[in-house]
């Protein structure tokens, strides 16, 4: 009886050890893939920061993106999503170029990675949310969960 119990415990311990090993290998692989993706994001960021310096007008930035064949979308206030809360009054829209996708948590359908071109509005009294003379203040990698519950 005691020998049978020891045998069952050894089998359970072996299964647990194999399961832990498999999990560890997958975890290391996923971390390696994440590091590779991050390196590619930083490469794209370096390209844009060398081509488009702070102080460039929105018109020049958007012309450059269109010349590169890059589609972009606009979104208000990237800084607010980073937790750097700014006033929405008089805020302009920022341009986003999608450069990647990450695994989304169960409660969201997407986890997208963008290059964000953040602008200071040149003039505040106009109806439009964007103005060709808005000034580029920063280019950065921006992650956004989308389609969340």
C-alpha cells in the first residue's frame, strides 16, 4: 500500500515538473518575442524621430506620412491616455500610425501599437480640431487597448 502511494506521488510530481518546464520554456519564448517586437517598434520610432523633428508643422508631417504611403488616424490627447492629464479645452488631435499588435487581454478585442505624432495647436479659436500649422511636439510609441468592455 505504501509503495503504491509513493508511486502515485512520484507520477504526480513528475507531471508537475514537466508542466512547469513547459510553462517556463513558453514564458521565455514569449519574453524573447516581446523583446524583438519592442526592438522593431524602437527602430520605427528612431526612423521617424530622425526624419521629423519637434517644431515641424502638421502639414509637413502628414505630407511625409502620405509620401511614405502610411495611413494614419487622428485621436485627441494622447497625453491623457498616458496619465499626463491635460486640458481638453483647445486641445488638438494627434496623428497615429499603426505599427503593430500585441495580445489583448480577455476584456478587449485589440491591443494596438502606434507611433504617435503629438501636436501643440497653433491656434485655439478655430472650429477645426486640426490645423496644418499645428506644431509637432513629440514622436513616441503609444499602446492602446481598443474594443474593451
